[in-house]
């Protein structure tokens, strides 16, 4: 949970050799770096690193009443705001208001996710804790974050931890999870093919033959409207090739006895490939045998092509 007060973001632009800090006027809920395309516009065409310039978006809130005064970047009091950070100059600028003060009023803000699709289109999700439980809102911008439109909350109360994946304009996948209890949580995945106007539940925590998957939903990565992957903290990597109508264990199964599944993460690494990273309590196994990793260290435990089929 985010607590009241300002936040400090630490930034490195030289492969972690040096760091410098940037202060935000409110608690940071989410931050994400995006590569810049031609002309300095942010997008997803170029990979991070390799000398490519980046821009950083930061979701913070609720903004204080003094936000935006005395040269400090900020927006309307009580709102959830988007800030843009230039890592090279350490300059922070208020980009736009995601959610106004009326949405947050009487609640405690939780976590957030933000995904930028291209130079103009982006989606973000913000959760909050109310007197009746967790709720959330998915918002969309089509003008680089200057203004946002609320698209609703398909998770329906499973808003404690949300995963968001947008493989292309209009196609939005959302993974929803409840408050964990005794090492497990209620889970569901929804997909929209019309930019959030309508939603379809495509997973309810069960795979083929009625097996209920325990543990936490640690990640969600969609390739398109038909192909997606779910990482489970205490289970295997799941995959679908038919838009979520059927789910099965990915082949080969990720990890082994030495992998702490609670920290499994999925992320596109190279064009056409998907990688999984886990925290290792021993020597994890993968499709090419044991992986060397010190106890408690993160290591790449599997990498496969998007178009692999069982």
C-alpha cells in the first residue's frame, strides 16, 4: 500500500554504476520505462538498453494540495497523476490526471500498472481499498497521457493485484487476483478485443481436466488476441493459443525443484521470444538442463519462441 507523503525515485543511466534521485510530491504507485522512437516519441518498436534513449512514466497519488506550487511538478489535489521523467536531465513534468479526487475520496490507494502501446496510446490500472473491499479502474489515453478516459473495472473485486498486457491497439488482457490467503488467491483473466468496451472472462483458475491452479498469479504476457501466458507463483507457466478457451502447461515446464515460483516473471526479451526469470533456492532446471545460480539470486530459467506449440 502507498502511504501519505512524497516519494523518491532512483535512476541510473550508466548500467547501475551511478545513481541519482528524483523526488515526487506523492507516493509512487507504478513506474515504467519505454524506449523512444524516431523524433523522441516513446513507443515499443525498439528494445530498452543498447544505447536507446528512454522515457519514464510514473503514476503517483493522491497528490497533495500544494502539488504544482513553488516550481514543484504536480496536478489537482487528491488526484492520481502521471509524471514523465527524463533520466538524462532528471527533470520531472506533470503529464496528466489519470483519476480525479472524487474517485480516490474515502479510500486508500493500492497498486497500479501502466502499459504504453505506442507514442499516443497507453493503458493504466489503479486499485484502491474501500470499506467494502478492493476496487479499481482501468483508464486509457490516446494523446500521450494528457487526458485519460475511465473504461471500468472488469475484475469485479479481484483488484488486490492486477496484471495488464496490451499486445496491440484494442486488445487488452487483464489478470485479476484477490487478497492472498494461506498461500493462495482467487484468480481470473479477462480479455477485451475492443479497447475495453466489453470484456470476456477467459480463465477462472482452472486448466484442462478441471485442475485448479493454486498459488499467486505472478505474471501475464499476451502475444496477440489468441496467444497468452500466465505465470503462477506456486505452479507452472500456462499457455493458450485459442484466446483463452483452453489453457495448458507450457512445454517444456519452466523451472524445477530449485526455483522459487513465487517470483516467476515473464517479459518479452528479444523479438519473437519470451523469457522467464525466477529466484533460485538451488540449481533450477530448464529445457537445456541445470542453470547455474547462487542461492537467493535471480536467474534466467527458460527462454522460448512465441510460436512454440505443444
